[in-house]
C-alpha cells in the first residue's frame, strides 16, 4: 500500500454518488464520445430517469465502485474527483486477467500437441490449460486485491472544466 502516485498514474474522473462513513461510492464519468454520434438526439443516455437495461445510465450504474478514504466525509454527493491507479498495478492486473489464462491455454495445447499430436486432444489440452489459467488468475487477483494494489486512490478534486478525454 506504500505505492507512490506522484508519477506514472492512470487517471480518470468519477462523480461521488454516495458517502458512507470512510467509503466513497463513485461512478466514472462518461467520456466525451457520448453524445457525439449521429443518433445523439434520440439517445436516452443523457436522461437521469432512463436507467433501463442496456442504456448508458444502467451501464454506468453497474460500473460504480467503492474507495476507502480516511477523509471521506470531506467529500459530498455530486462532487467530481480525479482518481488514479499506478501504471504498474494496472499492468499487473491486465497480465493477471489476460496473460495467465492465455498462457495456460497455449501451454496446455502445446504440451498435448507435442505429446499426442492429435488436434482433438490439443483442443482439450487448451481448454484444460485455460481453466487452470483462469483459476491461477483468480487466486492472483485475490492476492493483489488483498494487498490493495488494485484499488484506485483519490488524487484530488476535479476542476470544473477538467475532463479525462484524450484527443
């Protein structure tokens, strides 16, 4: 948990939707691409009461996340915050989520192909390797989460004109 966030962080803007003790519930802001398509006039994504299945509002609600912040009571609902996570933690998470299952599948398939030389057995080896890789990824993600490496941190309050869009 002694990770430095002064450099090399991936930042995003999130809105506080609930303050509960030392916990902040945040919802990531919609990027600037929303509302710039040809059907933006008929889209219900900007309506607060439109949270039906498949809408942007329901997808944002599903993306809500919690951050433990010692001074959480200093923040208010509706406030915009800049949150960040270290690049190394993000890289470790991506390699865990994608690299381990992929490596397991390829290794299982290659071993079975080398040992038996039959496609069906190689495919079964790949499926077994994928399952082993997914299990390894789940265990590693649990360890990373327990150490707090996957948790974003509140970096600062967002300026009114600040966006996380890249052009």
